[in-house]
């Protein structure tokens, strides 16, 4: 199974200029806990999560987003994504086609794929995700 088979799309994205409060409203409205931050050209510039909101109230996303982007291509295997999540201690991975954001895979997407019984060879223990 590949990223393109389990990714969430379309992706809720945010701009770096919004405040932590505005970000919290977007997360609540879309029932999400993290999102890619896009630059003015539509490229992924960072990632922001609910944990960031808790420690950065009153600030702009640009000041607290994570700039280190761990991403995958559409043909990345679920095993590869799980390994990246474990190695980098992250909860979501943007899926790119070239430089264009086409989806996002979070831990829940991987768990959902396992639950529906798809053939996934998981060598990474699920509790490490």
C-alpha cells in the first residue's frame, strides 16, 4: 500500500501570517491537529500542530512553525512513512508530487489502513508511531 492510497486529501493548509488563535479556529473547524504551512508560491514552508498553539498563544504561525519538512512522494510505502514518523518523532507527513502538495498522511491514516485489513508489512511497531 502506498501514500496515495491512504493519504487525506484535499489538505487543510494555513498561511504563516495567521495568529495562533486563528490557527486554533481552523483546527477546530476542520477537526484536525496539524497542518502544512504554505508560502506565497503554494510550496510547503513548514508544519504546525496543536502542541505549537499551546506554547505560542498570541504569536504568528511564522514564529513557531516547524521549518524542517519531512515529506514523501505519492509512491512511498506505508512502511517507509511509518519509519519516518518513528525516526523523526512526527505525527504527519505531507505527500508531494514534485513540489506540489497533494495529500497528507497522519498516524490515523496508517492505523485506518491496518484496521481495514489492507496488506501492509509493518516492521515498525505501531506503538512507536
